[in-house]
């Protein structure tokens, strides 16, 4: 990273619907404790990014209250998983914007100056203004973390690579919904000479960001 504003930290879907009991992930049978296990590392990354003047960009997956932006295929998949999008739950309607479950968990709450991107799909670029935001900021490189590694992180990573961004996925700051998919999902990134960028751990990323902190 040559300048802190040339890179951005992308925090993917660290929402109550994925990280808290009673949310979408819990209804779908995912291990919420596992998904929450990366909160500490992500918090450290966010703190270091802010200190370095690096943009912190959060994504939130969710849909309009009338579900008009949820495709029939996605709605069908959610029903098959036992977590119908829009169904009422302890945190409000599952994956619906404006509900308690849709928001970022308290431990990682955005601060003034951070950017929040609401997305209706798995990838962070699909039907969002993320690319326009990155271009406005002059961002060329992305550090990605969050959940779930094998779905929304990978989808966002692949979209970013196709758009020409240099990407680093912070492996121990990402959690797969299925633990058996954690290592394979990380290994996929580095095939063919790093076809989807590089994989780093939190300590490596922190060293990079600290080197960019203003004197």
C-alpha cells in the first residue's frame, strides 16, 4: 500500500442477522458463535485502518421491506435453508433493511466518516454504488474481512478482482459458515499465482496499516 487512501478496508456483513442468536444465520442452521469468532480481529483491523486514514467501508446484506429487490430464486433458497427472507424473528424480519437484525453488531459499529453500503445480493458491487465510492476515494487496493467467507466475502472478492482491484483477504478475520469450507475457500484465492489476490493474517495486515499511519 503506497498511501492509506489508495487502499480501503471492506468489512463484509458483520450484522446481527449473521452474528447474533435469532438472526438469519441462526435460523439457517449456521454456527453463530463461529461467525462471531472473528469480531476481535476485525475490530483491530478497523481501529488500525482509522488510525492510518484508510477508508472503512461496511456492507450490509438485506432487502427492501416489500422484498421487491429479492429475486424469486434467492427467496426460494432462503426458504429451503429454513430462514425465509422477510419472516419475523426475534431481531425483526430476516434480512430486511431497517430491522434490528439488519444492522451492524454493536462491537463493530460504524463511526462518523465510515461508509455503509447496503446490498441486495451476495457481492458488494451488485446493485450498489460501491465502485463509484471507491473511484471517488481513489482506492486501488482492498483488504477484505467478514462473513461468510465462502459466500459474500468470496463473491465480493471476485467482483473486485474483475474490476481491477488488488485484493488481500484477511483469512483469520473471515469466517465460513461451514468450518469445512474455511481452508478450501482461502486456498482458492492463491491458485494460479494468486488469481484472486493474496491471503494475509491479521498481524500482517496490522503491520501494513501501521506503516501507513501519519507521523
